[in-house]
């Protein structure tokens, strides 16, 4: 895996949930592994964006010739954590043709009639594509647990179901990159307040955002359980301090780039004879004269 | 509609198919309406990209508050005409969260069992989104007509079916922008030849590309019929000379921008009491001290 300047420790290890990870001790203002400044971080993200775009195109090209691999980025985080900004500023660096972005809100009636993974499965990226989930099946062990939307034995069972499903996905060629964006409760309040100051941000604010804050400790407990029980070798969690938005965006860029690099994506070899085709073209040109 | 510098005539009129349009007389190397240079054109596209991104976000925001309008960009053109480049360089300027890009290749067996509009309907953009079709239902009156994939009376019927369907779509809030990218047969040959010179482009080349050139006149006839029969007030065609890629990308940027501008997209008004919410936040802050 290529190491970049300014990274003392690469985010694939610096941010990965390891044994004994405790969310309550986690510094949400930090920039783990990165020694550079904001300016350097932004410049580096753009530099890496060129590589990310190149790797994405290789993945897409492979998808065209029968390779069924894909990449899935799962974004979780409390309101205002910056999930949307990741989609815009990280995925915005690659060809939209190869990106399937999908947000998950409250399930529809039809979705509720199915297993919780039904709507998730339907939204999976096609071969050669990068899928992005802004919220995901993890809501079914976060909000569903916090608000007791289903009985405890139902959500308890879901951790294993998720692990098995993700293992199956990974086995069938989907690389899963899971990122939880973390800001403090104070930072969230500042960001919510800011949304009230700008007419172009009012739509992002909902009165329920403040209501949900009453459940903050329960959400943190639910997140801790997610990290304890679903950070697997097949699909580990990365917890990303997101007070510095530039850091979170840089970190996700690096995580995606690393994931694609580890897929050894070559340009597909031609399934035709290059010289023969060149001769055909030369021949057509002569005819045209 | 805002007029931009360097446009003598705006592309919404300069490129629109009008009565008596003849594809065989169409200059595929031109830059209709635009008096600027390549450098100015590229700069202008990026400037307009900022506006495009702003309008796209308004559309997305409206979609979140119940407005069911959407925008659909339909791209058609022969191989190498630059459809993919439009997706990358035009749609690449807006938030991927609000873009649904979809390419249409040969229909699957399942798709063939349905009406030709079935797979198209399923790929329509959701409310608040910009959909992009790289090829579309027009293949069903282009390749299907040229290669007689269906009997004549079937494809003959499709023009009216398309018009009715597009009218219905427009009536239900989807603005349709149809663009046909046109390069000459010589230019196509140059572009195909170029794909053979670069390993990162080999995957874009198929031996059938040259085979299809034998049908060029039949395709041009089929395109002429498309323009004659499906350029409606509800969803007019724009024919875009695409020898200069920068021009085609700028033109599509302008067409999309104009379409969004004509939708009068305001930021959604808050559905809550701003002062009340500010007071709640101030209160929470006091509690936090």
C-alpha cells in the first residue's frame, strides 16, 4: 500500500477499530496519523483524488469485461457529522458514471414488510461500481435499538445477520469500507445552530434533530455495540474524528484509495488483436481517400 | 434565462432542432452560438459549473420537502461521440448524491420480455435528482431500426409511444433535456484509432465498432427520423457538434443550467419556527455550561 507524505500512520490502521476500542475515550477533534496542516491535507486530498479517479476507472473498465467486483462505502454518523460532505468532496472527485450514491431514511411501508436487509441488498453497487450508502443497514441496530422500533431479540439477532451478510458480500467480490464519522455533542449543536443562520441550509435542519439529542448516550452505546460486534476482518470499521471536516474527507479518500489499490486493478487486456484492428482502420482510411 | 458572455445565441435555441432540420447539412465541427475560444469555453464551463451545482442542490433540497420534480438528461450519439465525457466533465461538477447516471446497453433477456420502455421507466431519476441516460429508449428506434431487431411496424409505432411517454413524464414534473452528440465518420475513425494506441483505452474499443460503421448511412437516416418525429415542445432535441469536446461539454452545461433555471428553484422555506429553534439551541447551550 502506498504511503503518502504527512501520514505517520496510514488511516487504514490509525482509524481501524481494534480490540478494546472505547468510543467514550475517543478524541473527536483529532487527526490520527496525519502530521500535516489543513492546507496540506486539502492539497493531498486533491492529489489523491487523481489516483482515486484513475483506480475507479480501472474498476469500471474491469466491470465492463466481466469482472464482478465492486466497492461499497458505508457512512454512518450522527446528524451533522459530515456524511453528505464526504459524498460531495470525496466521491465528487471521480466519474459519476461509476458511482451509485444512496441515502437511507426511514423505511417505507413496503420495505418494512421485508427483512431489514432487503432494501439494502437492492441498493448494492453493480459490478465495476462504487456504491455509497449515506446511512445503511446499521440504522437497524442504531435508531431501531435506541427507539426500540423492534423487540430486543430482533435487533440482538441483527449483528450476526449483518456479519454473515457482509461476509457473503465480501466473498462474492464486494470490498466494504465502513466509516463512522464522529463529532462531539457540542460540535453538533454548533453545526445545527449554523444551519439556522443560512437560508440555503434551513432545509437540512429538522426539529427532530434536537429531540434526538436527548438520546445521545443511548446512541453512543449503540455505536459502541456496532464497533464491538460488527468490526470484522471481512469488513472492519473505521472511526473518523470529524470535527475537522478536511481531515475526515482526506481520511476517507485514503481509505477508498487503499481499498482499490489492494484490488490490483489492471486495465483490461484487449480481447481482440491490436495489429489486426489497426490494419482494419488503416484500410478504411485508404478507402476514404 | 441568463445570457453568458461569449454566447451570441444561447444553445437552447442555437442547438434546438427546428422545422426542416437536415442532419446531412449539419456541420459537426462547429460551435454554434459561441464566439469564444477553447480556453474561454473551458473557463466558462467551470464558472457555470458553480451555478449548476447550486441549482442541483436546490432541486435536491426541494425533493427532500416533497417537490417531486426531477431532471433527465438523455444522451445519444454514435460510438466515440463523447457521451461518457459529458457525464464525467459536466455531471462531475455537481454533488454525486443528486445524480443518477445510467448506461443502456443491449437489453437483457428479462428486459426483452417487457415493453421497451419498461427498463427505461425503472431507471428514471427520483424526485429531486438529475438522471443521466448514456444511450436510452432512443436505441429502440436507432439500432433496433437499423438492424431490424423488431419488425418495421413495431419500431414505427415507437415514435408515438415515446412522444406520449415523454409528455406524460413532463406533465408529472420531469424536465427532459435531449442531446444528440454528432461527430463525422472521419472523426470517429480517428478516435477509434486513438483507443488502440493507449492501454488505458483498449477496453473502450470493440471490434464491432468498425462493423457498425458499415451502417453509418442507415444510422444517420434513423437519427433524422428521431429528430423529425420526436423533437416535441415537451421534450425538444438539441443536436450538438462534438468534434470540439470542450464545446459539447460547455453546451450541455448551459442546457442543463437553463433547464434548472426555468424551474424557479428556491431554497425550501423552513417548516419550523426559526426563532423557536434558535431559542431551543440557546437553552441547550446554557444547560451545557
